[in-house]
């Protein structure tokens, strides 16, 4: 199965480090970050899980639920969590899906649907495509998909930046420019006429007919 932006995130029931979850029910109308790992006890993933654990208050502040996934059993996740705490200073403080039957990996298009067997005997190398980040909106639609190679650690400050943009642009008729950060000017979307823009965004600037900017709405 191939998942795409603006389609409903596939639902599933799967075991996690916090017990079984029914994904759509667990999400409960929140923004969600689902990020996946090809195997437990892998070096880059160890640093990523520690990084997300440290940033958990920032996700909470934005009303975002975080959930990890790795293609291994819950017992392995628990042992790995101790290593993460020891080496990164913080253990995972969010649920980790135990995708032992590869169900979620296949549902989200991270492994081919015809992949046979379960997690036992599989290696990080043949699970290399299970390195995705999905951001899912309160409407259960997929808003962002990122895929990383195993050798490159993910930048979760960037994930937070993108969430800030998506939460802002979901409320106001604006878009955000390259490298935008909270508090910086934003772009008025083309669908807004100049007449409406004068009411919605007093004092906006026109750089080109198709490029108008304004202060970030609050």
C-alpha cells in the first residue's frame, strides 16, 4: 500500500510499550507524529529516541502526541529504553509500537505489502525503508511524510518547525516561506484577493502580484 498526503492515516491495533492501542482512538483528534525505526539497538535510532524524549514538552505544548515504531517485540523495546536512558540521558517517554508482524510497516508503505514473515530474523538492512516520519492532523489526514536513510539522524527541531507552520496555516489563510520560524513574516495565499487581504492583513506588503507578505497572525 502507498500512503500519500491528505489521505486518511491507516488505522491499526498493535501492541506498544504502554499496552495495546487502537491508533485512531488513541489519537483522539490530536496532531500526531509517528516515526519509525528498522530495528532496536541501532546507533542512529538510539540518538533519535533520546532527542524526541527531551523534546516531549515541546510536542506537548503544541498538543501533539508522539508515538514511535520499531520492528521488534516490546521486551526488546524495554531493554533498548535502558540503553537510551544511559547513553542519551532520557528514556523514551512516549509509546513505542512493537511491529513484530510488520503490519503497520506494510500499512504505511514502509515495507512491500507482500513482505513475508515477521520481525524475527530480519535485520536493519532489510528493514532500511522503515525510517519514516508521518505527521497526522486532528482530522486523521496525513499532512507530512519524510523518509530518511539509516546513516542520517533526523532533525526533530525541523519537525517542530513544520508543525508550527501547519498549525498556523490551518487557522489562517497564509503560507510560510523558506526557513520560516515562529514570529516571522508569512505569505498570503493566492486565493485571498487584495480586497480581502486589506481586511484580514492590514498593512500587508506586495512584492509581486503573486507574492504578498504580512506579519504572522496571532
